C-alpha cells in the first residue's frame, strides 16, 4: 500500500494515528518542514495537504479529506480538534487553535491578505496571528479573519468573522454580528455534581470495561496511579493508553464529552 508523502526534519507521530496514503505533509514551499508533530489517535484524511514550517496537532485530532493547512509561521492545534472536509487553515501570520475546537466543512481561517499592487498604492497588504481559544466552534462554511476568538465562542453556518469574538458568545451573518441575546450562549451552566453523574451514566452506556477507569469530581480525589482518572472539574484525564481509556474516549468524542490529557 502506498504511503503518504512526509518530509520533515523532526517528525513525531503518536500511537494509533492514521494518515491516508494520499496526504502530503511538508514545508510551505513543498520542501522540508522543520517540525511536524501529530498526537495519539489522530486522523489525516484523503488528499489533506499540510504544508507548514512547524505544525502540531494534539491527541484525537481529525483533519478530513481535502483540507489544506499552510504557512511559514507555526500552526498549533490542540487536542480533540475536528476540521471538516475542504477547509483551509492559513498560518502565514501564525495560527493557534485551542483544545476541543471544531471547524465545520468548507470553512476558511485566514491570517494574511496579499495580492494588490503595493507600488501603485494598494493599502491591503499584511498578515497577523489568528488566535482561537478552547471549545470554539465554527459550524461550517465560515470565513474567519485573523481575529481573537475567545473560549467557547461560536459562529453559525455561513458566518463571515471580521472582529474578535467574545467568550461564550454566538455570532451569525455576513459580516457576523453577536446574536447571543437572541439564541443564547453555546454553553449553559451545569453543576459539577450533575456533570459527574452524567459522566458515570455515559461510562455505563459505553459498555467499556470500567475496571481501569475512575471518575472524579476534582483532582484532589485521585488516589492512585494505576487507573485512568477522568476529572470532571478540569476536563482532564490521566493518560495511561489502556484499551479501556481509548474506547471510552472514542465513545465520548466528538460531542458527548471532551477531555484532554492532564
């Protein structure tokens, strides 16, 4: 079976990561990347192009078919990322995407503007970083300028984001406006005890052998190093790479619950 085209000075590929044979991972000009790092149990789909000087993707990240990631400055994507098919992530100005973020199909995340004739006085030439916090969700067909999207911000389908996004606010339209007052925030407040009870129910529902799994409300409840502890308050787990841990993570993702390595 043919292998993907990968060219990097430093290459780290985590356990259980799958890279489609048609994928290309290299530097922005088609040469050698300085560093490419893929976490555990990632998926790089058909005809995905990662053409970056420095690219890092956390555990359980998924880049679906025909997605393009490119740029000279580092592109860092956290754990549990979901980037839908035919999306673009531009890192010419540098891109940082936090844990648990979703980028729906056919979305475009941009960090630069460059085409007009500067000698003739074109004023639109430059680049700047794109910074996306944790639990941010671009539902699909979104176009995003180099903004700061704070934790839990959300853009409805077809949104054109031209301004910074406030935490746990929802945006829609072109150009996008804040519609939180109309539709409510992405996240509602849930009591810690209720979340613990719900996670225990999900563990039972998953059918996973729970002998190596423990659920704790807070890190203070961890009593040993032998089990995988899922800590609800911090949304972290003590990574042991056991079959039960992996099976539970696969059951929880992408939408039942999201946990990242402690």
